[in-house]
C-alpha cells in the first residue's frame, strides 16, 4: 500500500528533482500539487500525470487549506522559498500530515529553533523531516566509513567554488535574485556543503566548536555576500578550513580530511583514500545528486513509522548553525564565533 503525498511548490527543483524522485519511489503515490499560482501548478502537472491541482488563485476550496483537509494525503513534500517555508510546515503538521521540507530549515537559527520548539510542544504523531540530499550520497557515506578507520583527526579543508551568472535558471528565481535573508546563495547552497563536511568529521568523532571567517561580495548581482572563507576549530583541538564562493572564477569542489593514518578526499563522485602510504580510489558514477535516494528513504521511513535520523530537523539546525556562525564572523571582521552543536 502506497502513501498518498502532495508536492507543495512547483519551482525548478520541484520540477527537475522532486517530481521524478517521487514518481520513482515505490512507497509513495503523488495525489496533489499545490503552488501559489494555478499556472505554475499546471506547468508541473503536465509532467506529473493525473493529479489534482491547488493554488491560491483557484478560488474557494482549492487552496492550501483545502489540500490539507484531504484524507488521502498523508504527507507533503514542501519546496517553497526559504522565508515562507515555516508557515507552510506548521500548517501541514497541524493538519496531521507528515512533512519533508527542503533545506535550509529556516532563514536563521532563531527561526529554526522556534520552529523545532513549536513542533515538539504542539505536535504528536506527524513526523517533521528536512531534505538534505548530500547525506544520501554514497560517496560521502563511503568516505565517512573510511575516515572512521584512520584514527585521530588532524585537520580538514573544504573548497566549493562556482560562479552564479546572471541569466542562470536559479539566479533568475525572484526570491533568490533579491534575497531577504542572510548569505544569499551561501545560505541556500552552503548548508549542503556543511552537511557533507559534518558527516565526515563526525565519523572521526569530532565536531566544529569555533569559527573565524572573512566574507565578501565579489559580484554586484549576488548580494549580500557571495564568498566566505573560514577557519574552524574542532572539538579535539585540530583546525580546518571551509572556503565557499558563488562569485569566483575558481571552479570545482574538494573535501579533504586528514587523520593520523591517512587522508580521505571526496571530489565529484570520486573518493580517494590514502592509508599507510597506499592510495585507493573508488568512483560512484550512478549516485546523481541524492534526491531520489532521500525521497525513497523518507517513504521507507514513513512506512515503518520511524523517521530517518539523517532527515531530522535537529541535523538541519546544526548545519544552519555552522553556516550562520561563519556569516556572523564575517560580518564582525573575523571575530571568533562559538558553536554549540
């Protein structure tokens, strides 16, 4: 028996990633689609098949509240602009629906903390999960398993650099083009990179405790900042660096972690392990970006009645805490900011 779900939002990621992932998940059955406008809902429905459409401009009885009143919708996937997500999350949970909401969990730590507190105080039954597809990439899982065998952590360096150009499909999204939240693209995309970093560091038994960072806006069209370079102190006293930019001509990503017995490096679906002087490389050409895996895992968890810990709101909050601390330190000219993860 499949679980009836609704897709809330009809943007680029919902169309290109969520919809195919939902259709591929054997445990889920897409019943309805909601968007703020009927036109955008129809654009998604053309690829979704026979589903009912809801929007705020469809007239009485066809809005979000009406969708949530349906008994055949047990759960929702929410993929809306960052600032409005908490409102839609609360409504869905209050209506008794399980929720999988896109990252980041909220625009800042204060809002995310309030949301989790509200959930714990007011909701009993429906699960609240946050989608973080990087936690479902086989390359990072493999890297974490290998790093766990290398002993005491000595340090790390993470570099993710790209150039978001004007005219690109994500840049031209209105709420991203003129962000009303901290960090701009660094918040929207940066939590992915923090999640991957934390996953591997925690396999080595350490976590970030303090960060000192410098941030800047290299490109006029990418406010408020598009680049941050941070030094991070770990719980065992070792240090590492995280360098993120969406406004540079540098390209590529690399996650490298050092321990007393060797190193682990993840880059574009390839993991290189150097242990006791011997190098081995393993590639993951079929892993994609992890969305299909995360949707399938969510469906499986719903069926079993046990939320997947990789999708917990608390994990998403910790990702946001690290990124927000980096941004806050950048605003303070590199002053150290403590983390309490």
